[in-house]
């Protein structure tokens, strides 16, 4: 959290007090640091500079147009998993010819739209999908560039819901079926095989699974070298780790060493798809305390933000550091709170679900109605996974640049939630 710090007991994002922002913009509120985004992106670019590398920011991790524009201006391309995400990239000024399109369930409409926009390639996840792309490309008089997504059956040792490289997962092709596709590419004349793709999961807090997966992929290319003669790209996906609290996350240079030395040896251009590692710690979410309740067993800090605003704790049992925005005892993620006067509390929201929580049995300073809490490491899979459950308007988003800030997404209003509906 390099660009978030406490000054005289107030939390700042870069040069701006987050409370000053919330006084105008309200809560729930997502606040992002532009400087953090650029620092992380440039650090990845530097780590992978020894190989011809296309960095495709993973749009699903944080899809706000204002964030995409910052990264596009820094030189990033994009990894999308839906036609809507591709539409967002183009709206943000992104170059479709550098976009890779992943996802297991692309519709005919989405495939046609992507071909019309001239994307770099599809990451193909099944033989049925390949046949569909071939058919649509033929109807359009085009040749569709693709990469085969291999499932290397490698355990990245991460959460079961974010593991994507094991055979029990829905993603990618097992090597036998991928080999049959490569050996029979003549039957899909409107397909050009340009790459081999892997994505084993996220967050991956060690480098060894990447080496294991890439070695298997390069072995596949060698085994099917005739069919893979047109393969120029090795796409190793994303999944680089993120520091939330106590994780031992490898430096980008450590990931790069394992990946680039293999790409060099194979003589392939490289594509990587980082998301969380760029934007995760660039964002926080602010929540305002509404009530504090003790039921004789537990202390509950009830906020105006809920699982509809940030679902990760409910969905993944994920840890997010939480601390007041104004405090005499500042504590950023990873800091010890020993010696601080605290109360063990559940931090919860107003949603009518027992799964509506941000933390359980968390040690926090005593807080009261009207105080604000910062929920850290919320930049990735925060707002982008939010919803209007319980007919709650989604939060506003703010981008801070030095001592200035701007709203990059307005707060939804009740009227917005019913604008597409009819009672007739």
C-alpha cells in the first residue's frame, strides 16, 4: 500500500485525505491511487523487458473506464472474458488488435463482435468452441487468430474457487484433446493457430507452478511441432500474488525469471495477463459505521457497506485489513496491533444474509456511529464483482492523482435501479 498512509492520524491516498473525499462523495466508496497503478504496471514491464512481451491487463479484475484509460496510456493492452469487457476496452481507447479474448462460454454474438474489432487472438477452451469460431469466421470471410488454452493439471495451491489449471476445473483443454485439434487443423480452414495459452489460477504466491506448467506446454509444442509451426506466442496468463496481510509474495522479477528464460529458450513472444497484482493494492473501500451492537456473545460493527459492495470475504473467505480512517493508532496492512486498545468484532453490512460480513472476530479500535472504516486491498475483484442485491445502489468510484481526485463512476441512485424495468 505504498500510496496509502496515515498523517497526523488521518488516512491519505497520495496527497488527499480519504475523509475529505468521502465528505463530498459519500460511502460506500472505492478510492484508487493512480500512482500505485502506474508503479505496479511499470514494475511488471521492467521485470519482463528481456523478452518481447505484451502485457494484457485482466479487465475482469477492475473494469472501470477510468482505470483502463490510465493503464492504456501507460502502454498496457488487455485480457477480456466477455464482449462487454471488449466494449469497455474500446470505450477507454484501447487497441483491439492487442486484445486477447479468454473465457469458456463465448457466444456467437461475442465471437462475431471480436472478429469485427480485429482482436489479437481468442484463447480457445474447447473443440466445440474452435468449431464455432471457425464457422463464424468463414461466414464473415475472415481467418480467426487463436491460442489453444491448455490445462496443464498443475496445482497452484490457491483457493479452490480461483484454481483454474487442474483437470477438475472447467478451463482449458487436456493435452490429448489439444493434440487432436492441432493434428487436425486442416479441418478448420478459417483458424490460424498463433499461440499456446495457460492460466493456472490466482493468486499464485510461488513461482514453481509457472515453471511446471510452462515446461508441460513447451513439451506439447515440441511433440506437435508440425501443427504448432505457426505458434509465435506463449501466453502464461496472470495470477501473480498480492500482499493482503502476511503473504510471502515473490517479486515480479522472480516470476519473470522463471517465465522469460523458458520463453527465450523456446524462441516465443510472450503474453502475460496480470490484474490483481497491478490493481489490488491500488484501491480501498470506505464504509461508514451505522451501529455497534453487542448481543451478549459478540460485538458487531454494522456499516453502510455490504456484501453487494465487496463480496470477496463472503465468497472466498478472503482477508482484508480494516482500520478506522481517523485514529490515534494507525495500522496499515501487515502492521501489528499488539498494545493497541481493541475490541474483538465482526464487521458486517446491512444485507439480509448471514454471509454479509467483511471480517469476523477482528481486533479493532472501539468505534461509534459516523466513523469511517477503510477496507484495504479492495482494488481487484471489488467493485467489478459488486451487485445491486437488496436493491442497493452500487458505490461510487474515485481516482486520486497526486493532490487531485475525480469521480470516475457516479453513485447509482434508486431510479437507476429500475430504469430498465416496467410494471405494465
